[in-house]
C-alpha cells in the first residue's frame, strides 16, 4: 500500500489521548506527545532540522520532549542513514544514574535477538515503522513479542515500552 494512503488509514483508525484506557499512555500523550512547541522553541531547533519539512521538525521536537521526560544513562543509535542531529540529541540528553537504555532504531531490517538484553525500564524509538514492507514486518514482530508490553504507533514514530506492571496493549495515536 502507498505510504500516504497508509498514513490516512492510520489517521482515521487511530485515537487521541481520550481513546486510551491506560493511565500511563494517557499521561504520556497528554503531557509529552501533544505538547505544542512554541515558535521560540522552533527557532531553537538545529539548523539542519529547521531546513527540513514541518513533519521532520515535529518529529525532532517530539524526540526532544521524550528524551527529557524519560531520563536515561545509555543509548544505542542504529541507523542505515545516520543523521548527526538525532545522534547529537541523544548524546546531549544522556544523563547519569537513570538506569534506562534508549534505543533509537532507523533500520530497514532488524534482528530482534537484542531484546534478550533489554531491561524493564528501557525504551525503543522506531523511526518510520511504516516506511517500507521490511520495517513494517519487524514493527509487527515487535508488537507480537511477549517481552514487549506497550507499543505506541504514531505512524512516523513507534514507541516500545517494557512495563511489566501493565497488561499488553498496542496503541494507535494520532500525531
């Protein structure tokens, strides 16, 4: 299916924060995902991102908010076409003593064996999970994996959480 058609399908099938039944996801959507960046904050984006499309600017601003919300002390950056702006964002936000590992994944194919080393507090950020059939295939495998508890599909970004205190759910959220 065409990428644009898939987006419109996602848009009409997905929910806002009010369509979620999870307090964790509701709070995440309300306080992080749906927070609008002011024009002053938009001008603070790196020059590389300012020259990109509004969609890319919106994704970058969301990544910035996510990384500030979920403190982490380690990260992995896996990309077929690495963008220095995202790598530097991950590096700049990295702190100490958070005991969380953030995985930023922008690959066309992914071997899920690395999930054996993922902890309960870790976070996976999948860039463009619907961009190609291969990406969509591993996104679907991630959603079905028993170790993964919460997935949030924002269409252009996929978020994966390993929250053992919550029941397994896959959320489609408009972004």
